[in-house]
C-alpha cells in the first residue's frame, strides 16, 4: 500500500492555514533544489530481519512517504509496528532490505552530517562519563569547531532548551526531563536540517511531557528544522504535527497520511480542546486500531 | 550488584564468562557526588568512620588474641608477636632489610605496568578485529587457565634469573585478566551508545576512544584489579624460585636459615605492602570511576 504522491508533496509548505512556525527559510546553501523539494523521501522501504535458518521477520513491509522542508511529521502506529526500525532505516543507522530513504535527494550510506537523531532512552543515549557541556561539545568537536565557538554554541543551545547552570554537572545528576533536554540540545547544537525523534517523551511523566512537547515546537521554529517524530501516542501526534503518517500493524505499511489543519500556534489546553483536534484524534484512533 | 555493564555482553570465549569478570562491589556508599551539601558530606564521613570501626574491631581483636596467646610461647616456629614486632622494627624500620623492597617493587611496577597497558591495548585490538579475536580465542583461554608459576622453569631458561625474567613472568601472568575483561567490556557496550555515536557523526576511531573505551572502563578496571593480585603473587613466587634479592627471597632465606622470627616479619611486611597497593588501587578506581558509581547510585534512587 503506497501513498499517492500528490497527497504528500503538495501538503508541505503551502497548505496549512497560517503555519507561521517555519518561515520559508532560504534553501540550504549547497542544495540547488527548490524549497519545495522533499528533505526526506522514503521509497518502498522494507526491512526484514533474519531469525536464523530460513525464518525471518518482516518488520517493515513497504513504506513510502515524503517530508517537505520545515514540516513536522509524526509517524504513529500500533506498538510493535516497526516504528523504531523504520526510523533507524530513514536516519541511516540501519540499511533497509529493499527500497530506500533519500535525505535531500541523497541515498544514505551512514547518518548524514545534517541529520540529528534523538533517542527514546536518554539515560542510555547520554554519556554518563561526560558532563553536560562535554556531551553537547562532542558533535561540535567532530565537526571541527574551535573551542571558543563551541563554548558559545553550547551555552546558547542549552539556554534554548531551557537549561541554565547545568553545564558542569553530569547527566545522571539531572531529572529525566532535564536529561532529555540535554539530549535534544546535543543534537541541535550542530544545527541539523532534519531531526528524527524516536518516542522521545515516552519515559517522562505527563507534566514534563507537555513541557517538552511545547519545547520541541519552539525549538523547531527557532532552528527552522524539519522534524520526523515517531510516537505511539495519538494525542501527541495530533498536537505536534503538520501531518501524521499512520502505519498499519506489523509488518507495517502506510495506512494513511492525515493532514493536521490546526492553527500553527498551539497550546496544551486550548488546542487539545478544539473540536477539530478531537475529530482528528478520533479519526486517527480508528485508523490505528482498525485491522 | 557488582556488574558494571547492565547489558551482559556475549562471553568473549567459548567457555563463557570467566570468573575474572566479576567486579568487586564498592564496599561503602559512593562518595558524595559533585555539589552535595557540605553537611551531607560530613555526615557521610562520620558514617564511614563508624563503618570502618565496624569492621576494624575484628581485626584488632584478632591481633590482640595473637599478641596475648603467643606472649609466653617458647616454640621456635611461633615466636611471641612482641618479639616479631620488635624484630620487624630492627630489620625493616632501622635496619637495612627495607632495601629488599626496592627490587621487588621495581619488578612489580614494570611487570604490572606492561600487563595493564598491554592487556588494554591487545584487548582493544582483539575487540576491533573480529577474525583475530575468533582465531585467538581458544589460545587466550588456554593461556588464562595455565598456572603461570608452572612456566617459571621455562622462563628462567629463556631469560636467566635477573630482572628481565621477573618482569616477563609477572607481565605474562597478569596480562590475562585485563585483556579478557577489556574484550568482554568493549563487546558489551550498550548499542544505544553506539547508535548515538553514529548519529552524532563520530568516526569509528573516535567512537572507540571516546565511547567504547570509557563505557567499558568499569569492567577494564575490574580486570586491572585482578591483574594486580596476580602480579603481587608472581612477584613473590618469582623471587622465591630464583633470585638473590627481593622480599620473597628474604622470606625464603630466613626460613631456610631457621630465622623464623625474621621470616614472620617478611610475611607481615608483604601483607602490609599488598594491602597498601590495593588501597592505592581502590582510591584510583574511586577517582577514575566516580561517574560510574555516581550514575549507579542515581539509578538506584530512581528505580
């Protein structure tokens, strides 16, 4: 089951009413493509895990969709639908069995320099032997940024995720919500054009989760980053996304791509009470739970 | 408790995880981390003194029992502790027996240094080059289970009885725990940490140095601690077998010339030396792995 291309490409930049969140940023220097060209393009992606012998497990059967520059796309699906596998294939962490994912038109051989990934388990993703500052500095060092610029960039990016005076502490000295903020800051520090998030708020409490959702919307606006956000939480998907890609159960295919025509400025109490929100939520729930 | 790596990596050798991979548990609560309040630090300090008294009293009681039970001893083999202590003072504090310590410590330091550095380097190499690891794995296990003192005659034949021989046998015997723990620890690194490294754009070499090595460090240190014990044992054994100096030589010649009291002083000095080396090791471990104990304590509090 594939998605009709016209349904995907067109929604991108032009469609949503007053989606002021991401002003039309000048196309990245170096990419001569038009601003409308997809940042991420997933084509017939399939991933099969061998289980030894002749048995195998099809985690992702056939997934195709596109994400335009500046979009916020959520991927939802029932648990065990291969969402994490799909994300790993799209970000270049895993090689698909068939089909491909293109980032800015380029096929992936590894995680491209302009791609960032935020993992669900911040406790395992942050390096406990490094202070917060050094964790955030790591990708900057890799990219050859000098010491003074690094210090400035680190302070700036930590402030942008609402962290102050924690640079010299270790991640494990912080609360779960703060740790995930550090992980987000570490990824944003090198200004990725495309950000993948794998159920990033699944292991924090409800209040923190709301805070982090609003944080990621602010961050998206400030850094003009395209976001692909995997979640099993339908409310979260509707609240955050411009479009929602609904996966079927395992082995996953794209069941439907649902645009979210909510006003761009969202707030937890107001947006979640809108009749449109509730209607979308009901529709997505039907899609996710139907067989 | 005691296993530093939550994800138990696949055993490096066909024989499964060997006993050397067990990590000694920290004997007390980890030190107050970073910016803990001064009051809390003082409290923790007090608690530590009480805890120390808690296990020291037994040792003190044992020494007291030895002291009084042996006070009237006329046995040539078990002289009164008072006599031993007196002799220890004569020989090791004011006398020149302490010159025996220098060669022993030199052999130990060189042998243990080579074993530690070589173990980590070779372990990292075996981790990185899979075909090498798989082909050498039976051989490594063979060397690990071989009692090193059995090799002494061969090593003496090869190197004579001077410093080279002792350093060679100490480093050969002590390298295995560190090497095997390094391979095992590096293989057991949490895959999420490796995914993160790739997502952040770290090269394989930088990943090895900045992620795999520190992540495996708790287990590497456990290996180094095992190597330390082996190195001390081999230091003494090599001096007892073929030597003209060193504390092992001192103990053996004292026994052979029926200077039993002197022999006892040598044994006590050796015990003190071993304890001191262990204490230095533990202090260094606390410092280097402060993050590990801190993270583990935080994890325990949360769950």
